[in-house]
């Protein structure tokens, strides 16, 4: 027999596998129906979109036919603070900060797949409140948006920020160590 | 008079080039048997029963390709064949002694 929505079923498995490989399978257990079925595909994806990041605020604006999801997580907040530290150390303004630019490119790479989907990356290198740096995702109801693509993109974005935080920490630590061990100078700290 | 041996027919269908499956690696074979196999028989598949260590993400692309290029077509061909067989008009048997 032909399987209804086999493509969507495989998308669900693909995302579950990515999260399993990332060590975040608990997100699947908490947000996906256990039964593998096309009928629960969109509920699975909505569950994931709202829970892949630690903080999510969602709102539907009927008047504008638009959904907004505001997503944030310690990996995003920490990344912006670290990128800001790098920028200060090199006297680079936030708008020209190569790491912030790279983050915007990465978000765009995963979310620029539909004219009915838009996003904003709000960067705060000196956050004033928890989850201040965040990504706003706008879904316009004018046409079909594959929520599976969106959910998968957000998983990849999460992993990118997570890796980028580690990368930036290494760069900043190495820089501090280089300052301490300037040639011809005494080592000031261990 | 046309006679059909069901055993021979099934065997011929299984051996026909159009229905032959390509070689699969271990991960794709796992997905074929545990996911596609069960769903195509109308049985439930549960995420909690999937062993995510038994396949790679690339194997999901392989089974997707296999489905769109081979399996889906095979199912349609098999359905069509079954439809033809079911609609063969009955042959009136005439006994020689009547």
C-alpha cells in the first residue's frame, strides 16, 4: 500500500535523528508524538519550533495573518556577549562585528526558503534582561510554509550557536593567554 | 483454458527486474524493514521503538530516494496487477461428458 505522507514521516525521523546525534533527544521525547504518522506531523513541528530553544514566545495576529515566534536561549545570549567582547577587544562596532555578521548569514541560510517566512536577529552584546538577544520568526499565512523545514532550520541554528560559543570562548581565551605571554615580558598570570 | 498458479505468479513478480530492490547498506536496510516495511503493511511505528543508533541521517535520504524512485512505483504496479487479475472474467468450464 502507498504510505500517506511518507516524505513528512521521513522528515520527522530525520529531525529526530539529528537531535539524537546532538545529544538532545529529550526534545523529541517531550514534543513529538510517539506514533510515527503523517497526521501528527504539523503538531510535532510546532512542538519543536516552540521548544528547541529554552525561551519561546508565540503570538498569532489574525488582523495581519501572521504568526510571530520569538526564540532565545543561553547559547544565543552567550554568543552575543562573547561576540561583543571580541568586538571591544578589536575596536569593532557591533554592526561590523564579523561573528555577528556570520550568525546573521547562518540564520539566513536556514530560514530564507520561503517568501512567507521572515526573521530578525536582535543582538545585545550587553544584555539588560534574561534572553535579551533573540531571533524573531515571522510566518505569513499568505501561502504554505513547510514547518518541517523551519523546525529543521532551527535545530541547525541551535547547533551552530552552540558550536560558535565554544569557538569564540577558545578564541577569547587564547587572546587573553597571548596578552599574558607577550614576548620579552614576564608571565603575569598562570 | 487459462490457468494461473498463484505460487508461480508471485515468484515471477518477485523476480521481475521492475520489482527488484537495489543493494542497501545496513542503515538503509534497517529503515526499509523497520519503518517502510511496517508502515506499508499498515502497522504502527513508534519513535520509542526506533533504534537511532542503527542508521545514519544519510540513510534516511537513501530510503527517501528508494521510495520515490522504486518502492512507490512498485506498489502502484502491484496494485494495478492485482486489479487486472481480480477482473479476469471467469472461464466457463465445459465437461466433455455432458
